[in-house]
């Protein structure tokens, strides 16, 4: 069937890939007036090297700060769990725009085994001690370079995830078109994923929600884009504030 124009559907005729950080830069946490420089902490060489030009500074937060951490674990065939845990040390001031954008901006090399499938939203308390710099680029074994460039925040050691994290979400394979919602709870997340299928789970790129239905053949419909091309809508976001079809 054909759709009415009032339906919130993906207009593929207007869909364009944007440069990494050109979208989330409008929403990122501004640290300018929220941190105070203090005596620089001495960090291990491995951590220092993760900052651009090995430059970082230690700060005390003057207010609560919203930060974001990308993570994801998977189980190889031998049953050993690998990857990045939600309670890890690094965070950023910007949310992930997509899986590939997170990989580029955070320079997440494959040998670190993070699936990048999830992101948590952290409310850092006033008075926290953090180390701040920029993510350094990483050169892969193939010679390709992950440029980095995002703000890199080293969180306090053993920070309390249950107290500081205010929500989780799945990261979209396609670039977001609206700021994401973090509605998932820790209990909603699997301990680990099967790497072969983790990226095939549909996530709404309009709101970042994971309550998505794949439409039955009889429910799928045709929508006309702005340039007259027609597309079949196969998925629906069940978030009542969104209702996106694609």
C-alpha cells in the first residue's frame, strides 16, 4: 500500500551521509566552565599514548557533567568473553552518531575487540577528578588510520557504574538523524553478544531506540521520497514519540 505524507518515514531521497562529529557537535557537553585545572596526575605510558600528542591535563569538575561511553563484549567460539566493558575507564563528551563514526572518532582498533554495539550516558558528579585530552589517531595493521579527534575523558578509577550511569542504548549502524534516547537499563543488555549477529539487530536511527518491529510482508508499505522515488518500509520504531518507519 502507499503511505500518507503525515507518516514519519525515512525519506531516502534526502538521506545524506554527514561528516563524523558534524551532527553531535551541536549537542556535546561543553567543558569550558565546568572544570578546574589541578595538579597533573602521572598516568601509565599506555594511557598517556592514547591522548593526542600525549597531551592531557587533570581537572576537578565544578558541576555535574554528561558523558558518553561506547562499549560492547562478545563471546568467541571458545567461550572467552572479550571486548570493552561498560565500567571501563574512557568516556567522551559526544554521543556516537553511528558504529562507524564511533570507530573513527574514538579510534577503536579491531584488536581491542569492542563490538561498539552499546553506549551509556553517564552523569559525572561535581567534584570528580578526571583527565582530559583528545583521542589520538591509531594506525591499523593494514595501514589504514582511525583519526580519533573526540574529547577523551579518563574517568576516576573504579567509578560506580550503578550510581553514575543514567541510561543505555544500542548504537545505530546508520547515522542518527536526531539526538538519541537512552532508555535501556543494564538488565536489558546481554552479558555478551555473538559477533556475527550483533550488528544485524535493527535500531531506530531517528531516536536511537531499540524497541523496533520488523514488519511482516503484509504490513510493509511503499513510501514516496521527495524526488519521486519509491521505497519499501520494512521496520517500525515503537517509541510513541518517534514512530519512525524505514
